[in-house]
C-alpha cells in the first residue's frame, strides 16, 4: 500500500495564496444587490442575495456554454422586476431566433385560448 505524501509547508502556502487570489478575482466581479428593488413574493422564505456573481449555464436549445453576468442579473431582478426564481435557459442567439419565429403572431388572452376564440387581427381593440 502506497503512503500518502504530505504536502510541504511551501506547497500549502502556494495553494493558500492561489485560493486567495481566486477569491479576490471573484469578489472584484461581484455586483452589489439592492433587495429593496426586488420583487419578493409574500410569505416567501427567500433570502435576497447580498451580491450577484457570474453564473455559468448551458443553453437548453443548442447546448452552448454561456455565462449570465452579474450585471445582467442585477438588471433582470431589480430593473425588469423578473421572478427571483427565474434563471437563464437560452443563449442570446436562441432567444433572438425564438422571438423571430414568433414575430407577427398576435397575442391572445387566456380566456380566448380556453374558448378557442381566434385572435382579433383587425386592430379594433387597440
């Protein structure tokens, strides 16, 4: 059975310094959060974040690895008032393609969808 070699003091110190540098780099990329600007549902056990960090994700459509930046998260949660439970699922190219595919499709109310009423395309409701 092979013995495990212990790390020397120099190796441990180098690893500690590398970890500190990595943490400093992550801290520099953080964007402070303003929980007063978020839409937090009533009776929620959600604890608002103190800051946003870049979040890696994979596009559900094309499997491309992407990053949801801290600045984009701040905009989504605090300016656009997006759901605190929402996250990214599609890359920019796939979102644009999806929007283009739906371009020109008239919006329908939930009641119209349930009853099967065709959408009003005359523009009279505007």
